[in-house]
C-alpha cells in the first residue's frame, strides 16, 4: 500500500474513533470539554491496541523519511561554511 494511503487510512481511523466516542459521550451528558479529553484518550488507546499494523506502517514511513538524505547542494555549502566558521580561533580582546 502506498505511504500516503497508509497515512490517510490511519488518520481517518483515529478521527473516526475520536468522533464516535465524542458523540457518544456528549449524548450521555458529559460536558463537551471533558468529552473531548476522554474521546482523545479512547481514540489513542483503541488505535494503539487494535491497529498495530497501520500504526507501524505510518511509523516506518516517518522513520524512512527522517533517515533519508534530503539535502541539497545549498544546504551542504551552508553547513560547510558554518563548520569552517566554528573551527576558526576567536580573537581575544
């Protein structure tokens, strides 16, 4: 499955569980601010316990993006200039 589909699916699952729990809690009579907090906890717990495959796929894609080299030549030149500047001795006053 494509990475973007994994992100969309996982996000929709979390939003759906949150919305369902929020609606249920508000219908029961819970104050909306408290219902939002409880629904967020429920959504997090349910997706953590029951949607491991989707969560791991999203985490893997995040890890791959973070650890891949997305550096252009300008960034490399800028980093080299900063390193050169840090290596120079500072004049004492």
